[in-house]
C-alpha cells in the first residue's frame, strides 16, 4: 500500500476510535463506569504515536529544520554558481529553454548532468536508514551537507576562493567565533593580502599542486580502508559516479572549530573526536600523545561509538566551508585562532602516500588545501566525520 494511502487509513481509524470514545464517555457520565472510555483513550494515544512515528521519526532533527537546511543549501549553490540549469527535453511542443524543461544540477567530470537531489529523495533515504539516522542524530549529527561531489575538484576550490574574495570586498569576512552559537561574541575580521586578487601567491586559497586534475585522473582515491599505497582499497571518482551518481548527501556535526585536547563534548554517549584523540587512546601507538591520520581512520572503522561514520573528502570540506561562509560570513578551521587543521580521511593520494588536509592559515592570510603523512602527528590537527544518507 502506498505510504499516503496507509497514513490516510490510519487517520481514518483514529477518527473512528475518537467517535467511539465520545460515545463511551457520554455513557460513562451516566453510569460512572470509565473502563471502556479509558481503554479507547489508550488505543487512540497508541495509534497517534504510531502515526507520528510514520510521519516523522526523527526527534533531534525536526522536518521543518531539515527542509530549512535543504532550501538554504540549494540557494547557496545557486548563488555561488555551482548549480547550473540543464534542459531535460520536456514535453513535445515545449521549447527546450522553457522553465518546464529545465532542472538545476551539476556537470560531472564524466561530462554527465546530475540533477540536484529533491527534498523528497532525502526524506525517503533517511526513512530507509531510520535506525542509523536516529542513532547518529542523537549523537549530534543534525547538520545536512549536500556535496556536489561529481564536479571537478579544482572548480569547487575556485568557487570557494571567489566566495572568500567576494566577502572580502563586501567587508563580511570574519574568523569563526570561539562559540559559533554565541551571537554576542564579537567577530574578528579576516585580513587578506592587499594584492590577493592579482598575485597568485597571495590568493585567498593555496592548493598543493598535486591536487590538479587528481580527481579526473584517479590520482586521488576516495573512501580508503587504510592509508597504504598498495592496499588502500579506495575508489576513483569516475567509478563512484558510475555506481552512485554525482551527489554526496550526509549528516555532520556543525563543527567549524574541531575541538582541541579534552574540549570535545560527549553527546548521546559518543565523545567528540578532539585533536589529542582523547577518546581513542587504545588506537594510538604506545608512547604517543596524539593520533595519526591512520589511527583516526582505524578508530572510525573499529570503535563502536563511531560506527556508521566516515571521514570527509576534500569536496565535503569545501562544500562545508562554502556553506558556513555564506550563512555566517565566517571561515572554518582557523587553527591559529579558535579552530584546528582538519584531515580529510575520506581521500588519499596513493602515489605520494599523502592524506589531504585543510585549514585557514592566519599567518599566510589564506586557506590551504595541503597534504600530510598518514603516520604524522600534530596536536593542532583533527578530523570531522559524517554519516552517509547517500554516498557517492
């Protein structure tokens, strides 16, 4: 039975029980016997709870909030030029350029068009994975992130760079607050180089040159199982586009500042990952005080408190940076201020044996997309993880 028909049937059942309750209550007023009325009231409450569960089963992320986040995503992706309008062909007799034949989407590195996922699709995917979604939302994963994974990584990086420049010109470019939710905390302006628009060395985004075309050639792989050159078991972007399409939909913690040592809160029994790996000490090599990228990855795979989680990709990092900037006028991962450097555990450069990282480099007056050794350790580096609603 279609879900709408099923819900209508249940609503009709509740209405019938309500009518029976009214009659039983009237009878009870005459006889003083409330037994039947109480039994009907209990059945109505049970049916109502069941209906509410089917309508929206996620308490920590109300449907209205999810839809608000979805709409904001779509508007920002349009505003920054990431979403393009494509013709779908339409009905016979309609011009291909008419509104009825156009959809918003991205063009992937395979030159195929990938429409922006509908809100109904996201609702369906979340319901299909209800138990995981419930568990992780209760642990703080209530931020929707829709990543245009299929587009060229260089183009996404350029979009972020242009967004930073636009905010700089408008005087709306700031470092992230210590407490992002404290609207009373004063914002500190971000300083860029005076020649940031003309001197490539002083551009607001520096990118390690090995990133160039890495996603199109397969030099960058995604979802590695370990950081080793021969046994990473990662997948190229082209392979992922074939198997799962061009969008990466996930829930993340809204965490522009990755916590430092002992600053991570515990939510729903899950300690947030901090830069000292305070909650994952069994996975850290004996004698070491901070985890390496490989040890973070192992903990995500093996520690039951972090089950269903995965490391973010450079595309996810850029998508979150763009989203946070457009919504708050603030940059993320200001590691010389309130934030930390973030490893992108969801990607790997096998040829160089390197793990991507990202940060805002305050001294250099720019954001950076760089790389670090998977065995390296630094107390200013941490990770963000996500929970897949739809993986690429």
